[in-house]
C-alpha cells in the first residue's frame, strides 16, 4: 500500500518471487475511466476508487489458502484497507514502503510508461491516511534496497501465527 511511486510494485514482485505467491499489479485492475482520468492529470475521487477496490477485493477473495497472492494497491485510506480486509478469506498484511514526498516526486519524474503523472502526487499525499496502530500494516522505511525490504517483510511474516512461513518457497 502507499502512494504512487513508493515502490509497491517493485516490492510486490520481489515478495512474490520470495514466497512463490502470484503477484497482481493493482494498477491493471483500474477501470478504463480511471486510467483516462489519471492520464489527463485528474485526481481520482472516492467514487472513482470504489469500483477499482471491488476488483482488488475480488482478486483477494479468489486467492486460496494454498496459493495466496500479493497485490499492489494504494489503499490510501483506512476505509479502503478495512474494506479489503472484510472481503478477504485470508488474513491480510499490508506493507507500506514509506518515503518522503521529495524522493517519490523524483522517482515519478523519471518513470516512463505509466499513466499516473507526477502532478497527481500531491492529491495522493492529501488522501493518504497513515496506518493506525490497530491495523495490520508493516511500515517500512522505503529507502533500503528491495532485497533488504523483502528480508524485513519475510522476517515479519515468520512471526505471524496465522501465516505459515513454511509454505513459502526459498529464494
């Protein structure tokens, strides 16, 4: 979870490789209307986001206990994360690579082939509700390498009683 450019997809791909779970790019689940709006530099509203979140929830709902999945999804608000938790058949862990706005802005300026322009970063930052203490969210400093972040997440997963780390594939 997190704002555009924080490293959700990069970390998600790497975690999928480490766990053997499939990875689903949440950006690919956006309705065409959302992509069109963002491509035009128009920030999404809650009304725009709910159909997308329903698609993300559908993906999570079809993940079986034996094959799990990792989904990149901004899940910027508590209500969005709560909705996804309520729709999942399995326990969810949100991982939040937290970076300064300056670092993310620099990343977005050099990112190519993505419909989300850097001009929308401020709207995402304004929408972001930082995780609450009662949520299952692992907040990471987003500056370490992807490998270091994967190690941190895998270590954390091994402490969770409702997730069986022995089902992960070693990398």
